[in-house]
């Protein structure tokens, strides 16, 4: 989780920021799934073997969150592509210097 | 004919725009996506009015999706808190959609028209979901749909200025971090209580948990996430570029409604759920929200004075106005919450009107509107300029406009809480607002160049004037807004005093 955040903050490359965001979100998904584990629990299917079931709800929630995360990453990558087409670079510093020049 | 749909009105106000948005996405026409959107939003308004009628009879509607009972299923809740906002939302979206067509015609490629309106309806539906939902995870989904739709709409501004792409990208990164923080908070809350429904969460928290650190951590994560989304002061940095480089019609929708709906949910979370830990709540309100609001008011106004680009100036003034709203919400009593809601309503109208007028100027001038480019516009385009003047005076808070009502109630609330320092600061900031608005007026009416008046487009100035007239009407006859705000505050604060 922290690793992903650090990538977002420190990296100068927009592509790396999107990847950092994906790592950050995935870490949160794993946190959610880990909440669902019940000690000695099995998958929530009715069998005679089981004496406890793990909670399926967080998995369902995370399924939704994964879809949202995919959409976010896709939109982010599409934007990076458009930025590259317009600026011919995706490095933050180079774009900043380009903008400074165009302002003058 | 509508009777069979009326029972499902709470779901339809959200689902209808989302469904239609999928239908119009690939229409290659210049006009049909707009016509279909208008019809959809007229139906939306019809359902909202129906909800108002129902609420005035029963006072509370809980809509269960798939007939799953609330603690298990997802539910929508409509009560006194959100019905006023729902109505404002419905009406303003209709007006701004009417306004948006001519603006889009000038600012984006006509082949993107269907897609633009598809995203527009997506944003409308999901923002409405934020108003109605009663489930904290469902809120996250709506939050992300609305964020993704608005980011794509902002990126459409790239045809005008390529900086729109950078603004959209920054919004995406910062917004996604905010939303993920919110989800971490939801995870903590769910781990401790096993519920996502807001009413059930209150019950569970009150019965079983007292002062457990995991709950406080979860609450803090949720609040920080929402603060990012609502652009409350230190985490507002995505907002000014996003508003100023988006197509003008999009800035109108976002500035008037997007942050307002999230602020509404923020306050509802504070006063409906977190209220059961009064010590935590007052810690957050007194030592986090209150100082941040004061900083937002002061710094937002000062930065706005130094802006040359008018849309950026308005965006920074939005930061200050959000500061007024959160200042009112941090007061923990009926008058404070009520005045916060009054300002949510009034500021939505004022900023909507201002962005509409400036957006029209941007098209007429065919470039970004800076202070210099406004020279002589007061004579050149008198109808729109006069509307801009009235909206601006209302922003400052002159009598006979609704901005005055907001300031009056805010001062009263601060006075009853004996916060004299805040009163002084709000007064100073209002005076500073005169400075930046005067700079605009000076360029428009008192520059040396004189122009003859030119013809203006009725499709554009009509919606602008609808908003402007409502500003004056609510300035003189403010009862509806006051009633709705008091109703919201009644519902929220009654929990606090018990």
C-alpha cells in the first residue's frame, strides 16, 4: 500500500504514476479479502465437512472495486497516451518546462 | 401511464440517466443526443417532484433494491435532509443541459457529441446516486463513476487547450487516491461492525463498540477520502485546473453540483453516523475542519485576487466558498448546519450562473477569457454582462441577492456561537471578494474602448437569465431555501441532541 503511494508521489513519469495507483488499489483489495477469512473456515458452500464459513461479502465488494480500478487504470492510460500525442513526452519535468516556454 | 413507474421513482432518478447514457453514446447526430438528454432530464424532474410530494406526506422513503431488507440489501433513503438538494439538482441539471448544446457546438468536435452527452448523463446519474444512497460502499461506486465521467468530460477540453489533459490526469490520480482512502475506511468499519448500511452502522456502533481505535482509524480514513473529493482546503489542488480547462458547460455542471453533493454526504456522515462518538466528532470539527475552513476562506480569496484567467479566478473563489460551507458545518448546532445548507443551495446557483456567463464570453472571444480580453464587453454584450454583474454581486453578498441571505445566516450562526474571530475573517474575505470582482467590472464597463452592442444568442442567455432571476427571487423571497435547509438541519441535528 505504502509502496504504491510512494511511487505515485515520487515518480516523474505519468505512466509510472498510473502503475503506482494500481498497486495502491490492489493492496487495499487484498486488505479487504483478508478481512473475510474466518479461522477454520472454508468456502461458503453447504457441505457436511464444514464447521465454519468464510465471509463471502468482502469478495463481492472487491469484485466491484476491481472493476472500478480497471476503469480508472484504463482511463489513466488513455490520458497518458493523449498527453504523449500532444506533448511528445510523459515526463512531468519536461512537460512543465514546455508549458513555461509556451506561457512566455 | 407513469403510475406503474412511480413506486420506483427513487431508483429511476438514478437509473434512467445511466441507461439513456448507454443508448446515446454512439449516436452520430449533432442534435439527437441533446434532445434525448433533455427529455430524460424532464422525466428526472418529474420523478423528483413526485418524490417531493411523497416526502411531504410520509417524511421518509426507504427504497430497497430487489426487496432485500436494509441491513443486507442496498437501500436508498430519501428524507428531509436530501429532498431539497434532490430538487435543486434536478432543476439545475435541466437548465445547464439546455445551455450546454451551443457551448459544446463551439468547443468540441461534433462527432464527439453523442459521447459527450453520454458522459454528461453518466455524471448526472451517479451524482444523484450520491445524494440518495444509504450504503457506504455503494457511495464509493457512485463516487468513482462520477469521477471517471467528469474526468473524461474535462479531458474533452483538450481541443481548446492541451493543458486540459494534465488537469484531467491530476484529478484522476488525486481523486483515485481519495476514493481509495475512503474504501480503506469502509473496510475498517465493515471489519468491526459487519454492516455497510448507514442506519444499521449507527445501531451497531452504539451497541457494541466504544472507543475502539480501529473504528476511529476507519472514520478518519473515510473523512480524509471525502475531503479530497469535496476539495476542502489543503487537498483542493486538483480543482482549479480541472474547472478552468474543462469545456465551459462542464465547468458549470461540476462547479455547481459535483462538490456540493459530496459535501452533503460528508455532513450526513458526520452528523448521522459519527455523532455517536461526540468526543471524536468535536475533536474533528474543532481542530481539523474549523481551522481548515478559515484557511480555505482566506487563502482561496487571496489567490483569486491574483488570477488573470477568469475561470481560474472563479475556481479559487469556489475554494473559499466551500470554506464558508464547511465553516458553517463545523459549528455543531442547528443554526450552523442550516446556514451551511443555505449556502450549498445559493452557491450552486451563483457559481453556476457565473460559469455560464464566462463560458459564453469564452466562445465569443474564441480564446481563454483573461481580464484584458473582457475590455468593453459590458457594452458589447449587455445582456450576458448584466447577468454576470448580478451573479457577482450575489457572490459578494449584496442585499436583494441570495448571497446576502447566505451571509446573513452564516453571521447569525457564528454570532450565536460567539465566534467573533471567524465573523471578522468572513467579513474581511467578503471585502476582498469585492476586489477581485471589481477588477472584472472595471474591465467590462470602465475601459476606454467602447463597442456597439452585438447580437447575443437567446439559447445561451436564456438559461443564464433563468439562473440570474432565481438568484434575485431567492434574495427577496428566501422562504423555500430557508425551509429546506431548516428541514435538513432538523433531521441531522435531532440525533445530536438526544
